[in-house]
C-alpha cells in the first residue's frame, strides 16, 4: 500500500468483483476505503471459489484487502442516517450496484451532489449506467463477450465452442472486471484532481464492456481499419477458450447470433425458468452453494434448444424486462458494432486525422457527465516543441 491517497475517504457500495476491484485499487494507494455491506450476508464473494476458512475465500482476501467494513441496511431510516453522515466525510463514492438501484434507494448521484457538491461519484457496472442493457445484471465473462472478447460457434457436439474462424475479436482487451476497474480508478483520480482545482465533484460512468474494447485498441485499430491499409495480412489471428458450465455458457439464438447466459444465482435461474415457461427446469440447481457453475451436459443441450427458439434481440428483451444476466456475445468487431447497446455507449469512435484522413478508434472507456469525448489528432514529431518552450518561457517571466 502506498500513501498517494492518504487522507482520501472512499465509500464502496456493491458486491463481487467490479466494485470490489475499484476499492482495492484505491485502498492500495492509501485511501481509507469503507465497504458498505447489506445485511445479513454482505458481499458473498467471501463464499465463492473455495474458502481457506469459513467466509474467507482467497479472492475476497485479495480484492477486499486494506478496507474497513460496515453493515448498513439502506432501507432502514437509522442506517440511512449513518450513511449520510459517512458521506459528509467522504471524497469518493463507488457505486457497484446495477444501474438505477442507488436512485431507488434514495442515495443516487443527484441527491449526493445536492448534499455534497464535491463528491466524486463513480458508477462501475458490467454494461454501464446508460444504454439498452444498463439494467441487466452481469457476471465477468458477459462484459468480455459484449466487447467481442468471447467469440463462439456451435461445435461438432452441438455445444458453443471457441470460434476458430471469422473476423478479429476483442480477446486482446483482457478480462473485463480488471480492465474496467483501471478505467474507473484513473477517472476517479482525475475527478479528485478536478475537484481540487474547482471545488466541484463529478459523475463518472464506467462499463466493463467498454473497457474491454478500449484496452483492445490495437486490435480494434487494425481490424476496423483493415479496408484502409495496404498490408492487411499483418492483422493477427485470435485464440479462444472453452467453458463447460450449463448455466454460465454461450448459446446460439434463432437468428444464429450468440448470447452468454449467466444465471448461476438461484434467483436468476428461477426467474429465467418462469420467464420462458420452463418451470420444469426449476429443480435443476445445486442449492448447497449460492452459485451453480456445475457442468450438466443434458441441461446444456436442453438450454441450447431453448435459446434457438428466440432471436438475440428477443432474449435481450427478456433480460431487460426480467433482470436476468444474459448478454450478447459478438463474434467479431463488426458484429459488435451493430449491437444497439455498444452503439449507444459510443465506445467505437470515428475520427479524422488532418493528414491520414478518417480512421476508427476506441473511445475513452468511461463517460464523464457533461464532458463528451473528443478525439484530438496525434501530434507529428516535435509538432508542439516551440509552443511548449514559449509557454515555459512565459511562466518563468511571470514568476520572476
């Protein structure tokens, strides 16, 4: 832990890796990160992927290191009062809840800003706080999938396997949770700097799916400009990985597109079965664990047959309406760009260089309210050398 953020207080509100990872980054730099947890269980990351002792999973021990924890029921008046007193001492609020949840609890950005104009409010979610899929709950690979990082196709066994042909994809963007956390962290730090200059805080909207695309900028630049270059043979091929679970799996839809299904929590599985009229599948779950990753070949086949009964858009309508973790999994960047949510987020950006002309690039990786992204051209060698020297000379004269 460094002391770069010593004296900075962060309130973290959420569960699992997105929110937790941002708080970890800030705590690692010396911030006082207070983890607000909902009774009676709090962050059930403590119970996932094996434990070293009860409620002590290695992932939890790592990603929540350096924090302090307080249990607050934000629907309780007394606990809500405690929250506001905490906020009066805070510099940063990290919202890891699904889009709209903080507003429904009465602690969203608008009311926080009215009470504390200097607050730096960062919402970090899988699909972001705006766009058609913003209210869909997400798990890790869903963010990668929307960023074209998990391209899939049916294999000879009738399961969704790695796509070995097709256009370049977003695997070079890395794992979405970690990628988005870095964008969230850097924008929080920039927000703190802005507040120190102006006294005003800001609202920052980070989507892990955007971050995957933003971090794949090199592949994006090659792939989406391939028709403009004279040596397209230099675009690298991509490699894929396989996942076997039935409830955390890729499935082909009626229009031969792909979705990533992540109903590993029992409440999501139950909602999915009821929304699709397949109540006969309700008992197919392992209730001895809070999440069900278990491989089930017959269930996977049954689900593949079910997913072929609707188009990708129809599945996303169900995901949005019923709040079920289902997300598109584009197989390449061109398919990704046609997705309405990706288009809304503006993560793929069309720019013009004054010499080279039009080119395609990624956006900033985060949306800052009132500060739309504008792509400035890259400088030529020493293009601004004289300008900078004049500025330095001017500062030296003014301080003499």
